[in-house]
């Protein structure tokens, strides 16, 4: 599992179930921003919040949207990402990534 990062100071969260959340890239306009599937990581009491990126969704040069989850080389040899969606609409790529959030956690452990 990748080492967790401290929580950034700014989030644009679309979905949040208390453990996982979909966060938009703050460097883009909100309506067209790519984003990330994140999971909160346990930290010591009083320590800053931490999270880990499990996947992402982005717009391809052909205008379609795709979402991928990160994969451990131990689980999926010769592959660092697993495609979970290829869609014409951004919302479909986001939904598929969200639906695969528990699978994504199993892929990186």
C-alpha cells in the first residue's frame, strides 16, 4: 500500500461515505474537472488526517471519460492501473469509479 499523505487544505468533494470520497482536481473548473477516488487512513490520535489515492477519472483527448483504479504489482503483475470505465459522459466514469471503491481498496493492499 502506498504511504498515506496528509490531508490537503482544500477539497471539492462530490461523494463521501465516511471512509471513501471522490475529490475533484482543484486546478480545473468544477464542471469539467478530473478527480480522484480517495480513502481515509487511520492515524494516531491528534495526528493530522491522512488519505490515500486509490484511483482517478480523466477526460481523454478523444473527449471520452475513463476511470481507473490503482493496482498493486503483487496482485496484478505488469499492471499499475485497472480500467473500470470508458464512457462518453463524465458522470458515468465517476459512478463506475464510486461503485468499484471497495474493489479498489483490495487491489492496493
